[in-house]
């Protein structure tokens, strides 16, 4: 059921919102539809409208809005064409523009097809017609011109017309430049009269230029003569013009018939486009208002969060929270004038009406509004001079009508209930009206100044007080609606701030009954307690937010540390794997050489070979040991070591106990944990009891640091798998880094293979300015698979 457009909607300023909506529409029909939009009265209808708007809102957010410019209401034209009528160029041009716009909207939807919406059936009704669109624009150039390409016959006629015109102008041009005729002409120009080419001749020389007179000037001094020499050519042009008009009429008739054959699809597409335009206008208005989609119900529950009246400037509006219909069915709003009571009242009614029109509301997410069959409002001063009604009478007439219409599906909004008459009688009437409305089951919000209504709200279940916050210090309203707190008039405080004598104010207080004074004092105490609690709540929320930020930062730091730790572990694993692989390869080579020597039974192993094998073993030990040895700190034992002494293995930073000291005094047998090992005496540090305790409580870490250049400079370069040119390039870079890093010797790994890469590398090293000398590797160094270079 749709609501009637009556003074209730105007009182809540819905027409102003619809005017803003019309400004967002691109075509006049959509704008008119927006201005005439009516709220629906059922939850299903309102939900469907709101869902369409929300889907358009989402589509704009992801893909931007489609263009509706170029839509024209061509319904009458295409229906006339369908009935056999002839369309003019303007009508055809508008039909073509409409078809082009329909195709643009359809193509836009195809590009955004990934987003599923409830608007699909509307887009499917657009039915673009590229054939008809191209046919129209191939024929019609503008509202006055048909294209030469409209038909071969028209192109031929116009070609002949241009040729005939050129012949006429050529003859006339020869005439006006002729010495014979120049003296008879008023001006040496060619012009047209009644579609025929003529020349301006002096009136007194008319007999000297044979031809037909077609016109005279206003002064009579000039006659426009068509010379006999061009009469036939002009006649030919007139005949061609007649043929042109007939051909154009034939073309337009044929084109109109084609348009008529598509009349139904064009009208359907246009109507759908207008409706889609209005839906997207709703979405655009929502973007302008920074609006959200409310939660709808039909139970009369309203819960607005940070609601902002859309007709108040953004820099002046103050968000407010308003509730009604869940814990209580009647809200009595009190407070001083200009405090925002009427704005709060209008906001409740207007937001319900906007949602029932399918409009988003400027409030926080999860705000809730209800769908009503009737929204009845008595707001503002409706004094009627014509009807001889006072303000009180005008309000009473409205309220009587509201009492007759209200039911359990109604929202009733009453501004300044009971005002305009005797306060005692007005308060009594106000309470009686509220009671009567409550019996109908309607949801009610009313504003008042009467203290009696504040007490009524406190004493009556289902009726709640509310007030608009007011700052007495600044004499300014904050426009915040405080539910559950009755408002104070603040008349005495405001009067004092404005300069009224304190004696006058004190005297005024004596006229107020003790009961009213006690009531105002209770309200004042409630207000002070509320403000104190709000301050504490705000501080607690700030502390909570700060704690959440710190927790978030800590979590971020923890994640960074874990990533760094994982990265270092991965690097360590890679280095360990490389170390094991390299050591295994060299060990295999050493074993092969030992096997070869064992097979040579009669051969005696020379001392040089033995030394080389031992050097290879020592190299394996050093390479396989990942521990970074620390530099000697020139430590001297304070006394000779003896069994049982606690010592520190310096290079390993490991505590141990002395088991046995070698007689020569060079090595010591120590036990570190479950491991017994011989350690050079210079690598041991005697620990005192204090040092042991200190090391027991504080773990020590030692890090081996390198300079940036030492880190970048490496002692070997693997060239295997590269061609000669690539290898030479990498060798140059490698040697530059090695020299900058202070290395004196480097290893180039080129492999044994065919020897081509080894030969190219060594040939390059011969002439390299950084290389002092080079040689092939020995056993344990890689033999002929590597080249050892000594740097300058």
C-alpha cells in the first residue's frame, strides 16, 4: 500500500529530499519520476527497493556509474512510426541517440557482469539495436541534413546538383568579371533568390542585361536578374531539387517503417533505462550523503545510530542516536527552544520515509528503521489566517485528524504537544492525547516544554523521557539526543547568563513550587552524573583504543621477529648443506687418491705426497668446522692448571673441568658436559667462583662482525656451466670485489671438462692488472678443476 502525498510528508520535508534526488537523474523522465516518488507501505516492497539501491551503490563503488545522457522520450514518435507515420529528422536523431545510450548502458553492464545484483532483469530489458542505430546515423547527419550516403540515388542527384551549380556559377562569374557587363552591375557578386542564381543589376541598366527579374532591393536601386544564359541550368537545378526532396521523403518513409517495426523493444528499453537511471540516482544521492543501508523491520522498531539530518549543512549537523519502539513505544522529548527537539523529530520520520522510498539514510551502519502504513506528523506553526485558526486551533485540528487515522501500523510525530493555550490545560490535553494514541498501538514521538509530561513519562511504563543536550555555559545546544533523561528548561540559568539581575532570578524561583524545584534539582543531579559518567566512559574508550593499538604493534613486531628468525634459519640450513656437500666431495677425492696409492704395492709413498695428504686432511677439518675462532687476547694463566679446575674453552665459549694436564704442558684433557677432549692450554681460561656465578646468571653471546666490503668479497667464484665470454665478465667483477675486500688469494672454479674454460680463464689472468700470479689447484684444492690466483 502506498502512502498519499499529503501535508504529513511535506511537514517531514520528504519533497525536498526528492528534489535532491531529481538533480541526480540524467534524463527528464527519471527526474520527474524521482520528484513523484511515493513511500511504499509494506516490508517486502521497501526491502526490494532498498536492495536495488544498495546493488547500484556497490556497482558504482566498483565500476563507476553508467552514463544515461542521450536518453529521450521517443515513445510517441516510435508509436506513430509503428502506425505508418513519417518521422522527421529531429525525431529520428533522438531515436538514434536513445538507442546509442541504451547500448552504452548494456555494454557497461557486460563489463561489470562479475557482480551479481537484483537489477539483472532491468538490464536484460534494454535490448540494444546496433543495426537500427547505425541505419539512423548513416542517414541523418543533423536535424536539417540527410547524408549523401543515405541512398545511391540521393548521392547521384546531389552530384548532378553540384555539377549544375558549378556550371551556373562559372557562367555568372565570367559575366561579372566581363568588361561589357561590369558597368551595369551594382556589385560584382553572385547571389540567390528563390533558389535561383542571380546577379545584382543597377535598376537604370535593367534593359542592358537580358534575363528574368526575381527581386528588387528595398531602395529600388537594385534588381536581381537571372541572365538568360543560365536560365536552363537553373531550371535543371530546380528539377534536381524536386527529385532530391522526393528521394529524401522516400528514405525517411523507409527508415520510419523500420523504426516502427522495433517500436515495442525501443519503448521497453527506454522505460527500463529510465527506471535504472532513477535507481542509480538514489545510489549517487547516498554517496553524497555518506549514507548506509538500514536494517528494515515492520515491528515499529527504530534504532538510529549517529543519524545526521540530510538537509542540514555537513559542517553544522551533529550526529545523534535515537531509539523508539523496542523498550518503549512513546518518546517524550523536552528541553529549551532551538535545542534540536524538532530536528530529532523530523529525523525519525524522514528516515523512515526515505527507507520506504528505497533511499539510503545518512546514519551509521546497522541502523534500523521500520516500515509503517502511515507516518502522521503535526510539526511547525500551522496558524491559518484564511481559516481564522490560531496556532493552538490549527494544531488541534491536525491532532484530531491524526487520532482518527492512527493504528498499530502508524508512526505519530507531534511537535510542541499541548502548546499555545493555558499551561495547565495544555499539559492535561497533551497527556490525554498521548494516552489515546497509545491505545491504538501507534509508535509516538512528541516534543514538549511541560514538566507534567516529564513526570508522566517517568511514571508511565512504555513511555520514555529524552532531552536535547544544552550547554548552559555557552548558551548553545549540542543537538545530542539523550534518551532516558528528562530535559531542563534552563530558563533561570540562561537569564542569568544573558545579564538578568540575580535578585530577579532569585525572586522568580520563590514563585516556583517546592515540588517543581525538587524535580528540577533531581534532573540537574541526573545530568551532572550523566556527564561525569560520559567523561569516564570516553577516557576508558580512549585507553581501550590505545591498548588495542599497542597490542597490534606488539603482534606486528612479533611477526617480524619470527620472519627474521625463519629467514636466518633457512640461510643457515643452506650454508650447512653447501658446506657438507663441498666437504663430502673433497673427502671422496682424497679417498680415491689413497685407494690409488694402496693399489701400487711396490711404489714407495714419498714424503711430499704424505705431506700433501696431511694438508688435505687438515683443510677438510678446517672447512668442516663451522665455528668462528676468536682472536687471541694474549691471556696468561694466573697459575698452572690442576685437575678439577673450572675453565673456559675460549674459542667455543664453553665451560669445562680439567681432568688431566699433559706433562709437556701444551695440551689439557678437559670434560665439557659428557664430552672429553684435548684442548691446547693457550685456549683455556681459568674461572673464579665469581665468574662462574656471573656466567650462570647471564648468558654471553659473541658475534663475529665483518665490514660491508668483507661481507661482499668472496674467496672463490664458481664458473662451471658458463661460456668463455660470460666467465671472463664474471671474473672481472669478482676480482674487483676481491681486491676491494683486501683478499690476497682467490679460487676460480672452472671444472676439468674439455679444458676450454680453464684455458680462457688463465689466458685472461695473464693480462689482468690485479693478478700477481696464478696456478692450478693441488690435491685438496680441486687440482686441475680450479685455478688459484694471487692478487697484487
